[in-house]
């Protein structure tokens, strides 16, 4: 009995050290992992949204838009080196997610933009939003607001 109580106490203690599972959303063959954004300074009018999107199906799909409760406008963007200059641009036709592949939206790469922010994003808050895909349709998601300088969580890269 004492051994069972000791094991139960140990298990309870260890639960506090195991990271919480990231939010996952499914929409048809698409799996969206751990949507997040960064806290913003007071008065900021833009923020980026990040996540991993996996297509487990046999046909490509495209992230073509969405919304965020805190933003007046939502766009799908990429950052890329063009003529030795890092440039950000909207992807007018959206972001393709090839069959059997995944795309990580992260700082300095593909991301979604929340524009015309209505309020300051504070670390620890959650932002409700939607993602719109060309074929799969629309799914509701929730972005976790991380610290201002937060980077991609590389533990999500299972084999990528």
C-alpha cells in the first residue's frame, strides 16, 4: 500500500514537469498544430500568427484566408530573400499544403498576419480565429499568445 501511495505521489509530481500537449485541430485531411502569436507592444497594429499544418490526404489544399477576433484584416504571408533583401509579401493565391507534407508557419518564413489590431496582445491570452482552406473549408482555432520575442517550438518538428 505504501508503495502504491509513493508511486501515486511520484506520478502526480511528474505530471507538473510534462509539457502540456499543444492544441491540435482537424479539418478533413488537414491537421493544424499549436497555433500561436506573440505579445505586442501597446499601440501595435499588426501581429503574426504561426502554426504547423499537415496534409495527410492525397490531394493538395491551400490556406487562403481566415480571421482573428482581435484583427480587422487577416492575410497569408511569406518572408523571403529577394535580391539579397528580406521581403514580406502577401500570398495572393494562398499557401499550398502538398499531400503527405507539412508546412510550418514560423517567424521569418510563412505566417499569417493579423492587421488593424483592435487591442494589445498579452502573453498568456488566447485569440479566437478561423482558418479558411480552398478545399477543406473553414476551421475554428485558438492562438496562444507567447512572449514578445518567442520563436518557433522546434519540438513540433517530428521528423521534419
